[in-house]
C-alpha cells in the first residue's frame, strides 16, 4: 500500500486575488488548496502540450533544412 504525503507550501498573493480564489473555490465547492492544485495541474498539462507542439515543429523545421 502506497502512502501519499502532501507538503505545505506558503504562497503570497494580493488580498484581492485571494478573495477571487476563495470565491471560485466556494462556487466549485472545493477547498482553496484543491482549487490551486487543479489549476496548477491544468497549467502544467497545457505547458507540456505546448512543449510537445514546439518540439514537433522544431523537428519539422530541421527535417526541412536537412532535406
């Protein structure tokens, strides 16, 4: 059985932004931490997809140069 531990992280943000985060968490019926975790996961997925697209485009450019 695998036990998963979570680390605590201190993040600073303007009060106005935090109020928006809390409002969104309330409307999504989740905790602030859960909302931020999901937002970061989505950001990382998008970034990975963009990096793959860039790598693919770079490979196409290199292939064109070498052809």
